[in-house]
C-alpha cells in the first residue's frame, strides 16, 4: 500500500445550497429578522458545510472561511481596523458595525453602542475585485494613526463550533502581507507597509489563540505572491513569517497562493519558514518542476489540482501525471492535494440540477463534487481508488472535448 496523500480544502461556498444566506441577509437588512436569527442560520450553514466536507473524506477541513459579507472585511474587524469615520471606540465588533463598514450607515453604528454624537450619514468603504475574479472585497483603509487590536472572536468561535462536532479544522486567515498590500492609504504618500510592525503582534496573538484551542494547522492566504512585489515587500514577507515561526514554533503553517504563477516570488515563497506551500496548478502548472527543485526538505507541497473557478470535471489523467511527478521527487507524505483556490467561486452542488441534460451534467463538477474529485485523486494516486470512477471520468472528459 502506498503512503497516504493528505487532502484538504481551502474554503467552501458560504451562500448555501438553496441560497439561504443571501435570503437571510436581505431579510435582515430590510429589518424583517433580528441579528440573532441571522447568526443562527450562519451556525447551521457552517455545521452543514463541515459535515459535507467530512463526508467527502478530506483530511483537513477549513474553518473561518465562512463570512456574512467578505473575508477581507472580516479580517478588518478581527484586527480592529475600523475606519475612524464610523466612530468606533474599541470593544467587540458585531455584525451591525461590520455591515455599516461595508454598506455605509445613517446611524454610523449607533446600534453597536460604540458611538457618541448625533446621527450622521457615513459613506461605505470602497469595494473592488478580488484579483481577476467576479468576487469583490471591502478594501482596508490605512493611515499613519492606524492601530490594530484583536476585536472579534470569529476564528476562535468557529474553530470551537467545529470541534464540538468532532472536527479539528484548519483555520483560514488572510495573511498579513496580502491584507496590507490590498488595502489603500487614505493619506497621499503614506506607505502602509510601515504598519507591519504594529500588525504582526495581533496576528501572532491570533495564531497563539488558535494553537491554544487545539489547532494543529493554520492556513495563511497570501495570493499577493502572484503579483509583482518590490524588494521592500519581499524582505518584509520573510521577516513577518520568521516572527510567526519564532512565536509559534510548533504550529503548522500552510501558506496558500493562488490565481497565478509566483515567478520571481517563487524562491521567496520556498524560503519562508512554513510547513507547506500551496500552488494553484491550474494557473501555475508550468512552475511545478521549478517548485519541486527548490522546495526545502522540511516543506510539503500542496498541489491545487482541481480548478476551484470553473464548473467542469477534472481531467484525472492529467492530474495524476502531475501528482506522480511530485511524488517521484518528494515523499508521499510531503504531497498534499486540494482545489486550486477556495471553492467560494464555484456553485455549491449538482444535486439540485434537475433540468440539465444527462450528458452535460456528466461533464460538470460543482463545489461538493470537486471535493470528491480531490479525495478520489488521492486514492487513485495511492493505488486504492475506484477504477470505474476513473474510467467514467475519462469518458466524460473526452465526451465534452468531442462534443459539437
């Protein structure tokens, strides 16, 4: 029997199989349901999604990938980086203030109890595209007076929710370099990289808190490694992650990159003191050999082999060839398998698609089906997979390619 290949997921769709979250959010914003009902639905969706992923057979299941609005906004609230115009005076940040930051507010968050002063209209934060996807995020704002302080318990609460189900998750955080790089300076000429020294202690506090709750792995998303970074940013990357390793020497860190090749940042990524590096092989497949050649012996490589941004079945033959290439150079224990990126960008499941022609439906894989592809690829690579499913995959793939 071949050694086990670890399988994991970077993130799961939040909206719900029947768009439950969207409907609940709209009802809340119209004043038709209280915040407690919205939060109750969130807990139900998280539980359902964790159980779906456990049923799929994944070794590592993410937590803190759920959001009522946007993961970058969640990070802004977690770090206590509320724009000053909202009048927040410290204290726990709840959903009402989070939505005010995203959507603007006539009351500027009075509902949270953090404001003093008259009612004023406060404009929403800027929203922009998340790299080249159709997903949008709320842009963090920085100025010389910006400070950071742990201000929500979201990653800790959700880790404990999953633990209560018997699932020890891999918490997911937007990494500090991506958070800073994708934000904007509200004062002309201000270099927000200078805030890194104030930001890192809060990140270290979050990592320590998760480790204290029993987390073995934490996923830090740093997709800015697929962008051009000047020498100052590259040096800051190395300094930041060295500090994380010093503060949490026993916590396993998985650095996730996606949406592009790393190019000149690949040597930097393989020098970072993390336990595993994730590559989006649907976008950076040409870098696999180079990554394998420069990967240090203490680092594992996560192959983002199932496309998280399309609706098509994976080509098992091509994927197994990439897995085999990695296993010939690395030990099987150092090869992880995952979707290319968070499955946030994929529809939830094919289960309810009753109107599709059977032939077309056989070509498709949505989020739930993609999880099955990840675990099935792992078993096939180990020599223990279902040969009939592999045959069916080959037939469906070639059927789509040959179809008029």
